[in-house]
C-alpha cells in the first residue's frame, strides 16, 4: 500500500518538483496539492493523507497554524506533518516543532533525503532531520537567552522516568537513530525502541521531535 503524500506550498514549481520525485517511487503517491494552509487543513480532514509536506509561509493560513490544527485533531492522529523551511531565515521552525510537526526539511533537500524522511516518519515518527533539528534548537534557544530549568509540570513528568528512560531522553536529543543509540549503549534496537515509546508516553508527547524539544526546554539538554 502506497504512502499518501499531500504537498502544501504556494510555489507551484516547487510542488511540481517534489511531486515528480515522490511519484517516481513505487511505495509513494502524491494525492493532493495546495497553495495555502487552509487548503492543507481541508485536505487533511477530507483525504487523511499519511504525510503532509507543509510550507510555513503561505497565504490565508500559514503552515504553523495549519500544522497546529492538524496535530491537535485526534481524528488526524495518523497524519504526519513535515515542515519545509529555509532555516537561515525562517525563525518559526521551532514553533512548528512545538506545534506537533514530525520534523522539518530544508527546501533544497536532496531527493533521496526527502524520500528517506517520508519513510522514516511513517515507520516510527522519528525526527526527520535530527542533526539539523539539534542545530536549530541550539541556535534558537541560545538566541532566546532563557535560563532553562524544568517547570513544575515538566519536573513531574521527568520524575516518572526511570534512570534508563532519562538516559534515553538524553540520547534521543543527540539526534542519533535507534540503531546508533543501540550500538552506543550495547543493547538491541528493539530495546531502544521500547524505551523510546515509554519516554514518549510518560512525557505526553506525540513523537521524538517533541521529546527533543521537551529535553531542551526543560534543561535536560543544554545547547
């Protein structure tokens, strides 16, 4: 069964390029396109695509608001949003991650990275571009100049973690894959995946991206 992908970007030429790459794969299919966040939200509700590639700056409703509405809707729990950003100029990428996006890609992403990212999100909801995510968090949180200490609510969630799960949260924040973490800790990949699932459940976050944001914002990980 093909992975269904919806493209939301106000640049028709960019959508056409992404569509060509995605439709070239036997396990993927672009099922819709739109140039506004409103169209993306309506398509998500009507079509329930597996993945939405979401631009941030679009007319009518921007990608941030659309992402937040999609990820907050329990009926759309099976739809993952990957935010597209220019990184150097788009200061809203972190807000997109906070809104529940599964990750983000640079708009000049290589075709093979785009395809691998879509498949990765479908497999386990992992961070799409983990090392880039970490660099973004480093730059943004340092720029905010905030002293990061866990709030009472965050501390309550952290207290639920076992020592191993706390370690796993720190490992997830490095941006490494389950395989890389397993090799470093000398455990099986299945064990890592189990711990990751437990961490997500106890922190009350949707996926690894939000777990990494939580780790930064609560001071578990320092830039």
